[in-house]
C-alpha cells in the first residue's frame, strides 16, 4: 500500500450536477466514471418522451431500463469501480455508495494499546453528488447503527460521521471523524490521516472508521455500510405560474422531471410550461403516485426521464415553444370536439390490435422497502380474457422508481385495462382492445397537442368516441398528422366499476 495519496478530482458532467472522481490512494486505486447524457429533440408538437405504459395498446417497455432485480441489488452494494457514476438520488432509498478513498493503518488509533485492536480501516464513501435532505438510518451489515446526534453513528466496532454537503472542498485531515465508543471525534490530522486527500464540494459523504479485534477474534471482516437516505433537495412547483427558488426534498414525479430538464439539460425556466407541470404535480398527488429513484448507471437522459415517467403514466413534449408535462389519468376533460369536417379527405385510419397478441397478464416489478429494499412484483391477470384467448400472455414491466405496493398494483391494473378493454355507448366495460386512429387535419386544429383528449364524431365510427392524442406532427404545407388511442374512463376502474385512483 503506497503512502502517497492523490487528490480526488471532481469532474463536472455534461448538463448534470453529478461528479466523477479521479484515482485515490489506499488499499487500491479506483475511480467513478461519467454518465453520458444526450439532448432532447425540440420539434413542435412531437411527443418526445412518454411512459411505455401510455404509448399505445402494445405498452412498449421503457428504453435502456436496468432490471429491478439488478437495480435493487446494486443499490445495496458499495461500489469500488471506475465505471459507475456517483449517484444522484431522488426520493427515499436505502443506498450503499461509492468508496472514493480508503486506507488501513495500525498506528492511527490510540485504542490499539488499550483494547487490542490491531488494525484500523478508514474510508470516505460518497452517497450522492449533491446535497441530500437527511439520513434516517445507517446500517453496518444487518445492524442498525446507534444515532448519537450531530450526524454521528456507531456500533461497537464501526463509527460513522455523516456530512450532508459542503459549498467548498473538504480535506480529510481537517474534518472530524468518529473513532471510539460514545461518539468521540477529532480531526483527521489528529489520527494521522494522510495529507492531500480532498473531497469535492457538493457531495454527501460518510466518513467511516472500522476496527478489527484479532485478540478477541471479533469483527474480523469489514461491515458493509448502507444508509436510508432522503435524497436531493430540488425546486418545487408552488402554483401554476411559480417555481420556488428554495430547495426542498420531493418525491413528486413532476418536480423530479422539472429538475432533470432544468439541471440535467439546462432548459431555461422561460421554456417550461409551468402550468402543465403544476397540473401534473396535482394529478400525481391526487393519485398518490410518487417516484423514488437513484441514478447510478451510465445512461442517456432520455432513458432516465422515461424511467421517471413510468412511475406516473406521464409524457413530456415540446409544444408552442414550451416544454410540457401531462399525466394519463382519470376524468380528463375534452379539449375539443372534431367532426368529419376536421378530418382531411380519406385520411382517417382505424385499427384494433388482435387480442391474441396482447397481454392478458401484466406484471409490474418494483422496489419494496418492506423487504430490505429488494425487488418485488405485483401481478394483474384476467382469467376471463385468458379463457377467451386460449392462453396466458404476460407482459413484464420493470419500474424501479415505484416503491409502494398499492402504486404498483394500480399501474398493473390500469395497464391491463388500457391494453384489453374499451367501453360501450353506456360507458360499460367491454372485452375489446381500444381503437387506434391516425388522421390528418388542418392548421385549424394546431392547438391540439400530446395528452389532449378529443371527441371525434365521424361517419367511419359507430358513435362519438373519445381519443387520447399520442403524437402530433405537421409538415411544411400546414397539414397536421395526429395519432391517438381510445380514451375510456373504464381504464381507471376495477371490474366492479370503482375507481382505482
């Protein structure tokens, strides 16, 4: 083990608040890599990103999704790697972290002479590349560490000091470490920690000290350190016209999406349609839909945003020079009523997916805090449909931002309903896949946008039906092409007719 320590280098990532760390000295050298974020295409009226739960009757999976099993497991494993990014945490999680410096030295702790400890282990673990709201618990292995106040935690052989964040870099010799029972602490210089090790600003860290007692044959292996964290403090949406300047912890998907757009992609507030994001926030609150997600793998920002959208059946799109957000939810008002005169000649196309290719069983995988934050699943299947189809056709959706069983159940049932059911003229649920339509219209209907519900009265339809617009596009001639899926209130109800949300 070399005695020369190198400075930890904070590297700003493109359009993000995350950081990457350079080589560290200690037991081994390792680094944390960068995340590549892309850009969003700003085409007026185009549905840039949407949840795979709302895209169409096929319910396509979200892109680039890490499986919930892998995600839940890796969250609990301390990283010592040069490829994983420093996490960015939204909502509540049980997390491990990235070790950015570690060392052992048998002469640093005075307890050696009195207690027989023959080895001390020191480490700096980065939990997040930003300020976090709070830590609820810290665990050493399976043991919940005792909280001593002042952000100090201990077991008999493990001592931890938590630092939320700092506006400037921190030297490990200048900050306090806990080193013995009862929460005794002193600066790293007192304990002989090496010079030249600095922690970049705006990082939440754990300073860990563990001791080994070979004489008593106790604590002969390192205890894995994890923490239950309340994550990033972000700007919240106060009302339909105001984004707060103060930072606050939030689990609302709409506010997380706003943070990803403004801090992740540097979208100006002037380019945000605050009213639509506020309505999306209100819809998520009404449905009790939340998002708890840790960004801890290399991914493009489109995939990250799609992961968040999956928790709330949401869509983000660019329309009228603004970024907008909408939630596919119950009781949506009709934006406009269209007739034959609004549909350009011979442009209406109507399709219905064959039931033999559409799922009659939907499995939602999510993270379950009640089971050690591991993977769990909720299943919704329809035996009547399975008998009708003559087989069981299942669809599995990994939604790692969901951490509530009721939330997962609601998404599973609404997804199955959207895939397999429509309704009759009396709003009764019928065993029929929803209609999909495309048509062309004139600039008269340029105000229509993704997420709007329209009513269409057309001779090719048996009656007036409602449709949810999935995408719009216009060419240079001014013709607007609209794709839509049938919108039914029964999609948000269970088989007895009671609302799920």
